[in-house]
């Protein structure tokens, strides 16, 4: 009923990481804590958008694509980078911490056969 043991382990690791994030972001008010968690989530989502825009840029170079594809990719990268740059040093540090904490887990998950 629970799927493979790997699925259970993955869910347990995700739950522990999320719990650590909530505990680490404890603030005087619940609204402030929620705001910090949302800010970090937005930064991480924007990093994924940058990755997708880079893929569009690369793909546009592999096929006869209109120049507007690269223009859209460049605009998306610039906008996301602008928003990330002005999100504040503390939020950037928290986001970097999440990436650093998740990177070894990602690398471990890629080595194991499914």
C-alpha cells in the first residue's frame, strides 16, 4: 500500500527537511515566518524558471527558431535574476542553504537504480 521502500524513505527525508525549515525560520509572528518560507520558495521557483529559460535558449539554437524565442528566454532570465537579486541577503542565504542541503540527497538519489 505504501509503494516501494525507496518512496517511503524519500517522503521521510522530505518531511524531515521541511520540518527543519519550519523550525529554522521561527519568527516572532506566524505571518513573519510564513513570509520567510514563501520568499525562499519563490526564489527556488525562480531558479527553476531560469533553468527552463536556459533550456529554451539552448533549444532555439538547435533548430530554425524565430529570434523571438531567444528574446523571450533572455527576458525571462533577466526578470528572474532581477527579482532574485533584490530579494534580500537573508533570503538568498536561506535559499542557498536549502540548495546546499538538498544537493547531496539529489546526488545520492541519482546513483541508485530505480
